[in-house]
């Protein structure tokens, strides 16, 4: 299912024509006390011998970063000079792993998703179209790796776990994938992946 050459075109079509809103966490109405901050991540697709893969990063460890050490897509908060979410995602991918915009083709975007840390994140799906060797910025990225789409699409590799929201007696579900290559994919990144898998 995920080894055909026309997968990028199929994804592009689905992102335009289908409702691919990520699964929302069940936040209570009074959970946030300020507007969300805009952010975007690049969801890079790379074709390998065994089919299509998503490229991920593991974030570097920092005491003041609540997402420190987590698996994620390259991305971050929108800067005032960014034209749109595509520009944010491409800029961040270049800064974090050295992926230049001329080496990718943007296929489209998922609808934005509000995170527990009050960011409104847009997942920008893109195909890596040129040979690419990652050059991660060690201040932000510990590791760059890929996971096959075929593995991500297997429902046996995904589960929902209950979570109590901090400071509230309110339960929500969090998505977790089984460990792959000893890496744990969960939370917002898992929801973005699951949303795209469902659309396909």
C-alpha cells in the first residue's frame, strides 16, 4: 500500500479533498487562558528500498524545554517574518536538520491542532525529492531517523492511554505508538501521523 511511486500525488489529492482534521484532545472549555501560539512542523516523506518512510527527529535534552528528548517532526513556533505555515515548517527543517527547501516538494497541510502546551500546530506534508544527508543542529536535535509508513499504518502498533490534565480532574486520551528502533512516538506527533494514515 505504501510502496507505490504515486503515493505523494495521492497524499496531495487527499489533503485537498478529504477531512483530515487530527483527533483532538478533549480539553475542557476553561483549560486555556490565552490564545494559542502558531507553530508548524514539516512531515518529510522519503522513499527507501522498502517503501515510503516518515523522517523524524529526537529533540536534544534541555532542562527548560518541556518537549526535551521527545520524538517529533522538525518544526517550531512561527516567526513574524514567516509568510505562512509552509514557510515556518521549511525554515525550521533547514535550521534543525539542514533540509533545504529546494530539496522538497510540499504536498499540502493537515488542519491545525491545538496542543496541551497551547500551540496551534499545522502539519505540513512534503516529499524529499533530492538526495539528502541530515546535518542536525546538536543544540536542537539528538538524532534523525525514519519509520516506514507501512509500520505506522498497522493499528497493532498504536494505542490510546488515558491522561489526567495537569491541575484538573479531567481525563483525555493520548496516542502512543509501540517503540520503533527504541524510539517512542507519541502525543501530538502521533496524532498528526494517525490523521494522515486515516486519510489514506
